[in-house]
């Protein structure tokens, strides 16, 4: 994906379909309205809205602050100064997680600074936390008292996260005697924030509508194209008490004629529309299954 199009990935979010979104949107049939039932970070909805295949794209997720955060970033209302979130240690993250009420700011912090975007644990382990934060301090403030502070002069004239990130990439790593890849993985949170910064620079996507309903409460029409990315069977991922059997009942009674589902295993009453391949993930252990795009078949 081109750097200029990474905004389509939406929020960094567990299970995000950013790697597969373009292919999924290519396969889904065109129509008047697409409903992204379990919208998550919004990659499917944003890619769909930019494709022109539907007059309306409904981005739905029952987590209200997730939906409202994406909406706020796209519409720049309220405005977020993302530079406030470039540096966060473990203690501050845990305070946001454990003691702060649900809010757009808390959602942003937990999304950007959690391991695997899962909102639970801090992005880095205790043994490497200081080392990784040190590069961010050098890049933005140049006050670490180490040789890394030389990076500050490359970025001090840039006021955006994207600009500072580009300055980092131009930094003469060879002269510093540091491997590019060794340093690159220290600023993972900046890549996530740069992605959010792109959302703030978008013109409003007029096709995109925002919804915060439980999937069972959605008003689905027979003409709608429905896409579902539920918790995958057997993966251990939870979704606020999601019940696979209840979901099957909903599918059977959903009035839409075009229903597509992402899964690792083929579900009852479905056919495989496309094999999306294996998902690249640093969280995965052992052999990974192919992701499937299933079409629900009503008899």
C-alpha cells in the first residue's frame, strides 16, 4: 500500500483488515448500501467509501468511543493534537487503562499504545521500554543525553508527526553505526499515529455513515450488501460476550440477499467466495490458517 493511502487502514485495531481490505472490496458486489457490521478500526468501511462501489457505506461497531474517535479524526471535530500522544510510558498507559473513564482520548491511548492494539497490555516489554522510548525523546526533544540526540536536528523544523517521521528516515544511520531495522522497530507507535494524522487531513467522506448498534439491532434491507468480520471461531478472541450460535441465527434471519463473512473456517450454509491467504501478524504462533471470505447461502 502506498504511504499516501495508509489512511484507509483506519484505527490501529485488533483484527484490522487493512492487509486484505482492497481485495475484499474488489470481491464484494456493488450496490446502493454496504453495511460493515463489525466495523472495528474501520479499514473495510474506509476502503469501501473510497471505492465508489456504493452510494452509502455504514460503519458500525457497538463500541461507541471507537466509532466516534474515527468520526472525530475524519471530521476534525473535536480536533486532536496527536503530538500529545507520541510519548507515553507504561505507568501512564496503565493509568489511562485502569483509572480513566471511557472517552475518545482513552480510546486513542489504548489503541496506539497497546500490544497488538488489544487495549490490555502496554506496547513494549519492561526490558526494552526505556530503549524504545529514548528514540522518541531524541526525535521530538533531543534531551536524552545520548548520541541519539543528533536526530533532533533533522526533525526540529517539522511540526507534524509525518514530517518528523520522514526526517527520521533521512537520518544518516550509517554514520551513527546503528542498524536501520534495529532503530525502526523502536518507533512503532509513531507509524500508528502517522496513520491517524492522515485521517485528520481527509476531506469528509460523504458516503460514510456512522452507527453504534449491536449487530442484532441493525436495520438491514434486502438490497443491502452485508459484510461481517466477527470474532473467528476457535481463536479465543472475545467481543463483549459474542455468541457464535446467536450469530448463526441472525444470519439465517437477516433479510439481505448478499452477505459475506471473514473467517478462518467455513461456517454452516456458506460457500468460499475467495481464499484471502494467511494474515501476517507478529502475535501469531505456530502455523496460521488461510483467511476465507465466505458467502452466506440461503436455501
